[in-house]
C-alpha cells in the first residue's frame, strides 16, 4: 500500500473512532500496532472461521478485481470481512459471527506490518466494502469446494 493509499485508509478508519487523535496515538504507541474501533457506524464485520474464510477470499479474488477490507487474526483461526453497516443485524448463517452496532474490533494500522491481527486486503480509503450477497455466494462456493475435498476443478 502506498503512502497516500495508507493515509486515506487511515482517515477512513479513524472517522468512526470516538476520538480520532486517540486512535492514531494508539496505533503509534501500541507495541502490536493495533487500536479498537467501533463497528456498526460505516461498516460491520462478518467473522468466518479461517478454514472457510481463506477459500471464500480466494473465490472473491477470482470474481472481482479487489474485494473490500479483510482481516485475519492471530494464528489465522478467524477472518473478518468488512461489509456495509447493518449487515450483521440481518445476517443468518451457521458458524458466522458478526460485529455490528455496539461492538468493537481490533484493527491494525493499514500498510504496516504488525504482530497478530493483520490486513489480508487493506482498506483503500474509498469506503469500498464487501458486498454481502457476493460474499454469501463466495461462501457457498468455498463450502462446496471444501465438501469436495478442496479441489476447485471438481
């Protein structure tokens, strides 16, 4: 991510923070390079188990040029797909958790390597998010691939 892209991504992310300057301060001083941000303002986060999330991201990457922001946690056990605000309150899906209004998520500084939580697809600063309908279709395709033993050509 370029300096200008990272800066616009930072501005987009901190726009949801109750105190944007405190968020920037936390990113700079936290040894892990992370800050807590509230979900449910500009975006929600759908949290998938890593064994489903990675194939889902692979399907998305084959369908569109660039998916919206995606996080991976420590050890790759979970992935968070940023979706439009309000998605979590309408989402019904087994094994998928959500962070929406009233929840907070750990967010690393865009474009900077951190320990633990990291961006697989960093925000681009434009506000682009993952389309929930496309994400659901990608999840179904990924689950079908997993059921077939992971062979995409089956």
